[in-house]
C-alpha cells in the first residue's frame, strides 16, 4: 500500500499488538569497575591483540616513506590508529626493529 501526499493518517490509541513488552533493567556501570590490579592484565591483553594492527600500520608507513625519523613514525602510526584505539607508545617503539626490517627488504 502506497501512501500519497493527499492521504490522511490517524493515530489509533486503542491498538494493542500481540507482542509482549518486556522491561529489561539496565546494569549499573559502577559495579563493573576494575581495580588497578585487574586493569593491568587487561591492558596487556589488549596491547598484545592490537600488536598486529600496529605492525600493519608501521609496515604501511615504512613502505610509503622508506625513510623517516622515529618520532615521525610514532606520530604517523598514532594518527593512522586513532580511529581504532590509542595504542601504547611503548608498543610502537618496540616496532622499530620491524620498521628497519621492512626498509631493508623493500
């Protein structure tokens, strides 16, 4: 059925659907806060899983530029990964050897 600009629509307040409504309570955010001791292993796991995307970004940058300063490499990597997450700068610094290998093998 197509609705035309000349059609007139009315709200039926007596309508009752056959579907059942269920109210779901919202979990309180304060209950799930990690302590500092719990947060450290979580951050380590996250950094390890992000390592592949960091490596890929470093390889892309080094293949484009072939030569760049370390600071420029870190800045460019952070810019590329800004939409995904903010990686730990120390993880990027560890990728220095990878960047050297990429340049040598190109």
